[in-house]
C-alpha cells in the first residue's frame, strides 16, 4: 500500500489542519476530583453523539472519558485507507479458543481513539431492513422499531449524491427522503472501476433479486448502491469526531473531553435502590487515579466489549462470574456480557484472468498507477483514493440462499431444538436469558421464511474477493471478566457455530456465492476459485475447510453487539427501552451493546441512530 513519492501527511494540509486545530486545548483533569451533570464513558460513535446533543443545552455539563487519543494520521482521514484496518488505534485482544473452530483464537476489534470505530471501519453506512428493527419492538421495546428509529437515522445524516454524469453513466440510485441534514456526511463515490459494470450485470442475472432505490430505506434483500461515510466537501472520512465533536469543541465550554483516561470502576451510592454516582479513572499520562461524579447520570458508551466489562468489574453482572473473580456483587444481572452477537463472515477468493485495467488491486500492485492516483487525489480530491470500499452490494434472504421450502425447513428445525444444548452455560442457570433467546428464536424463524430480512450479502469491489457475512446468527457468545485478572481486558468468546444450523447455513452461503460467480456475466472476468477451491464440494469438505482456515471464515466482522441487551428483564434484558440499567438508578447504556438482535448490515448507521434517540430519551428525563 505504497503512497508513491509524496506523503499525504505532508500534503493534506487543509484536512490535517482542521483536525489538529480541533484537537488543541486541555484534555487533562484540572483537579483530582470533578463533578458534571453527565459523565460519558467512551468518546467513540455513540458517546460523542450523546455528549453533543446533551450540551446543546448550555446548562448541561458533560464530561467524556476516552482511553484513546486523537488520530490525525492519513489513515484516519483518507477514504482509500478504509480498505485495511489501522491496528495502531485498536486494543486488539485475542478471543478465547473457539471449540467449533478447532480451538482457534481470533482478533477482537476494539477501537481506542476519539471517534471510535468510525475512525477505522470500512465506512459502510447501510441500514438494516424494517423487519430487523421491528424485531426490537417485538422483543418488548416500544418505540424502537423502524418507524421509531427512522427520524434518528435521518437526524444523523446528510447525503451528497455523485455528480450527475456519474449517476447517468452507472445508473446509480438512492432515496433522498431517507436522509436529513445531519452531521454525518454520506456519499456514493464518483469513482467506479470499469468491472463494476460486470458486477451489476451479474446482480441482474440472480433469480428473484430486486433493485430498490438505496440501501437506507429498510427494504431488506436486493441489489443496492451502498453509501459510505465520506464528506464530499473535501473527500475525507466522516467520523463521529468530525461530525459531532470538532464543530462544537471551541464553542461549548460545557463539553469536556479527556483523552488517555481509562474508566476502571463505577462508583455507587449503596442505598436502595443502588445508584451510580461516578466513575473511577486512571490516567495514562501520570498514572494517577481520580474520581469524577455525575449529578444526573453516568452514561456508558464504551462499546459491546468494554461496556459489559466495566459493569462486571464494578459488580454488576452474573453473580457466578463476579464471585469467581473476587468482585463484590452489587447487582446480579446475568444479561451483562451474554447475548453476544457478531457477523461471522465466509470469504471466497477467485483469481481473475481477464480483469479490466485499472481495477481495485492496481493501487497495490502497479507502482505507476499508484503514484498517478495519489497525485490525482492530493491535487483534485478525485479518483480511487477518494473512494472507500465498494458501493455495490447484493443482499439475499434465506429463501434466496436456499429455496422457500428449504428455508421453511430450517425454521422448523430451529424451533424444534433444545435451545440449552446450543447456548453458553449461563443460559442453563438463568431462566430469563433462556426465555429471551426463545423469543429471539421465534422472530428469527419467522424472518427465515420471508423476503423481508437479509440472511447474507455480497459487497463486491470488482476484484476476486467475495465476502459473505452471516447476518442472522443463531450462536451466542459471551464477554466476561478474566477471573484471575479482572481489571485486564475481558475474555471474549465468539462461540462461532455453537449452533450447528449456523455451520450448515455457512456452507449454503458458499454455494450461493459460487452461483453468483458462475453466472454468465462474470465469465468475462475469467474467474477461477482459489478459496476454498473447486475441489471442496461436499458439505463436510466445505465446512471443514471453513473451520480450519481463518482467512476463509472470520469469526467477527468487527460488528460486536448485544452484550447489554435492551429487552424486558424477564426476558434476560440488561436495559429497558429507556436505556436504564435494571436495578441501578442514574446509569444508562447507549452503544451497540443494547442491540437485542443484530441488524442485517454493518452497524455504523444503526449505532448513530441509537445514540441520537438515546440523547432525546436522556434529555427528556431532565
């Protein structure tokens, strides 16, 4: 991934100057103890949204605690870098051994940077189907269905379409009514590689596929032009920081962000009921421990891995885990760290014998082209460097992956399972968690038999890489304390394929991907399957290959969610529809951990909407 002879770090003067200016000022504690109206743990996607909205009222004082730092490197600004992951701003713990994947361990992506995952993600800004969000409401969360979230999807985003000539050339479609005039900038790139024509011709040859206008209107399965979080005013990455923090940092004295500070424990008034009153923080600058206090609420926005960890280390979580770690039990809440979901992803690779030039691999393997396109970007903010990952994606329902009758058979077998056999041990000791999963299972079984919800997708860049995430997982993982060192990073267990139906359907997804690449249109590119390879034909052969090869099956697509689920407590929920933690006053959760059932797409747009809605809920409490 060379940059040619010119470094963007030295030429991207305008963009870097804006970021650096916003990053100036005091980010250290002025005193050993401070009190604010609200203390937000986590300066990532949801934390910065909530902090921004709460401080619109100048009488509200908000402290945001972020363990990471500001990132002004080109990797955090230039769209092309979204094709890889900048690990320098990640915590990167390893997962626990996964028994169904030959005890392999996997990366756990946890951003530690101002702006959180929006600084390092693939920049996809799709929304799930209406049915995905309606499922949240069906699980006992009034106001959290599609109709309840749509105003917040709109509130968070502004869409800038491609240039008219580009729209005509590629027949690009979108739905302007799905967006508002929000801080997050969303765009479909003006640059498309020539082989995208072939990709779309292949989409049109798939049986039963529809072509709805835009991937943000809740339609579900279909082929779409998918938007990215690109700020078209300068062709830079749009992040939670650039959208919600930088524009107000200089003008709101009631908003304070401290960096390099790790929240280690929640502080409580131990009356009845228990009340959160603050946070204990340790500084990476001077190693000093400080307490900060909240007059109104402590708001957790540390993400689906670190939020349950902070709750558990503070004594809120499954009592059996807390006692084993030597933690005083403040509130026995088995839901904390349970219900962990992510999008395991099957990855096929095809060698292409006759691709067009240039193609999406040319920047990496052709030095002359590399130098040319970097110069184009630095001069004009155009070309492939101004583009992010693919704008071309096709979503399939389970009935389209299999057949309607086969999908109905899967749904029936799912409902007939003894759920306890295929869930983490805590589900056998918590009747509420088991009831909650059975409620989720009933919804998933219904969705499996319709075309209202997507089971998998193919985001395609025009080279031979063909990833297909499993968008409706049945397996559930856990996030728990390290029992011997509870203050260290948590133990993350993906439990990929713990439910055998997930494994069965992963094989079906491989076959679905192969059918796409075998379509007549794709033969123009001369595809030959390299991974897994044409020699893997039986279900067992394909499954064994996936389980043994981490490049063919990702346990995670960096979409962690569900670990503090928003559901009734009797269904194993951690927070209610008001986002308050059950049994604890003054404590709420506003990040992806509240998602009860993972939506069938990337999570960025969804988390922005959750945070916008959360801010309104919290403001209404006064």
